[in-house]
């Protein structure tokens, strides 16, 4: 992979949810952990990656943070959330766990050979995609060959 433009920079997303504890249980069933130091009754701090966090905030808490009206993810796309998993098998494992925990499948399996994805809508209607990319596609050798003149 390329060197990050901003090493050490973390990424935080806050998303409105109808019931924090219900959403927390849903994402825990998918294998996500939580930072208890930033979690409480009105929010749960979900750890997505080394430098990526999703704050599951109650709709009331979200409204306090936003200067704009809060959209309804069941009727309008607010954003699409995608996270990678380390193996091809994990795509199915996580997507199947999401469906078993109450998610609705958005798109079936998409297998491009070098990349595999499945998508679902969570309990609040937010769109999520689980993705695996062949590590050979993100290795320094593949970047050098992609940059080399044809």
C-alpha cells in the first residue's frame, strides 16, 4: 500500500441509531469491539480498525452534534460504510452473522477474483459492505507494476 498522507491521523464517523444498546449488540455479533472509555448510555464507540472508529449515537445525541436535520437511513442514503476483512471466508462469515442478527441483504456476493464483497442494511437501515481484497493487489510489487509504463 502507499504511505498514508497523514500518518497517525484517525478517522471517526458518528451515525444516528434508534437504540444504542440494540445496535451495539448487533455489531458485537459481527465481531466488533467497543471502547468503553468513550461509550455510555447515549453512544457506543465501535472500533473498526487501528485508526477508524464509528460512534453509534442515539438520534437525540446525534441531533445535538449536527446543525442539519437528521436523515432517515431507511428512506434516504446518508452514506455507505465499507470495511475490509482479512480473508475471503470472513466476507461470508461477517455478512451471514449480520443477516442472522437482523440485517437485510442489500446485494448478494460480488466476486471479481481479486476482490469479494457482500452488502447489507443494518438494523437502522444504514448500508454496509464487507470487502476482501487479495493482498497481492495491495502489495508494493503490484503498485510498481501498475505505475510502470505499458
